[in-house]
C-alpha cells in the first residue's frame, strides 16, 4: 500500500509540474491577492442555505483566477485555534480582525435576504491593511433560492472582482439558455459572458457516468467541468482505445486528478477519495460527507446501481446542494 501511494504521489507530482511548465502564460511565481469570505448574514433564509450560498461565492471567486481564496475548513481551523467567535461578526472592524488572524489581504462580508418573492445579496470587500471598503456589489433576483445559488453568486463574484464599480442591479429573473439558432434572448446576459443555464439533460448525465459522480449534479448548479477532469476523461478514452500501456495511462490521469483535486485540498484522505471515488469527492471532503450511493461505487457488481441512480439524478436536474440538504452531508 505504501509503495502504491509513493508511486501515486510521484506520478502526480511530475504530471502537475509538466502541465504547469507547458501551460501558456503560467508563472510559478505568480502572486494573487489572498481573500477570505465570511458566511453571509441570513435574513429570512435558513443557515444551511446561507452556508451553501457562501461556499458557492468562494468557489466562484476562485474560478475567476484573480484571488487566492481561503477555504472554509482552513478558516474554521485557524479561528478555532485562536478561540475566535464569529457570531455577530458583521462590522468592518470585525472583518479586519478576522482577516489579520487568517493572514488575508482582503475580506468579504455581507448578507442575503428574502423579501416576498425576491432575494437580495449584498457584499463588500474590505482591505485588511487599511480597513477601507474598496468594493461593494448587490444582486437582486426574483425567483427561487436555487436560482440565487446557480446564477446570483456567479454574477456577484464577477462584480466584486471587477476593477470598476458595477451599476445598481435591476431585479433579474431566470431566463432560458441561449441557443445557436436564436442567440441570447433579451435581458439574458447577467454579466459579461455569463448567461443563465438550464438544468438536467444528457450532458450532466454523461458527465456523472464517465467523469465523476458529482460532476453532473454540480453542472446543474452552473459549475464547469474542471481541466483535471477533462484530462482524466481523455486518459480513459486513450486507455480504452489502445491495447498496450492500458494501466499506465489510466494510472497517470487518475493520479494527476487525485493530487490536483484531492491531496492539495484534503491530504491523504482527499487523495484516496479522489482516486477511487471521483475528483470532486476528494476536493469537497472537508465540507461534505461521502454519500451512501458513492460508497457503493466501490462494491463490485453492486456498483451498477449507483452508476445508474446518480446519472439519472443528474439527468433529472437534481443538484448537489439539494442532495446535501436532503441527506445531511454537510460536516
């Protein structure tokens, strides 16, 4: 077992280094602003919904590749060690104090409220060194809470990361996905290059079946397929089409994904979960438990059932957040 883990880490490290060196515009010394997001203050919504929305904003800020985002588990560990209580921490002064403990350069705080059928999210970025508010952003949406999750947090992240102050937002509703024939419908654009997306269908179904059990479920929330997951899929296709070096190709790609998505986020546990169950499971291990259906993927013969059930969940448009709430997966 130890020899297998040694090979796993060695192969993954070489793969990551090679890709980093070959990637255009990549700099190993590139510096990003360190930013941390406190869970929003919820008004009229549950704490579980607040946590899910706050996590999504962290993910969306990370995807913009402009910030080094402090992940939730790390924040909780540091603040627990410092015996710091976040209850009632809503002022700019408190945000600065938390930022100093975390070693962050900027802090994000805000609130999410429900008024009638409308949800509104307000966020601000505070510079930890100067204690000044350097950016504010608002997003209003008339619809369901899952629309705020899949659309609102992405738009809010883009506005917070913008170098220019965004204009006051109008109330926005979920709109159909643009098609090649019709183009984007009027008012469909939520932010530069960002459009509302549909849920479910064959794409998420196939993604869950061939890339990872959570990929299609999170695509239904608007998340993208990650580069490491595309590499893993390519490895499977190459291995399946070739009659030689089958094990080497599969091992190489799975090792890369395990290191990239699991080991860097959650250590050895995350690495093993990524390698044997799926990259997103290892990446999210600090915040979500492994589902019963996901454990069954490890059982010979029985694994046919979870492959089918998870793919059908994705096809029908279920999201990982809905499953998290229904099955009590949040740690």
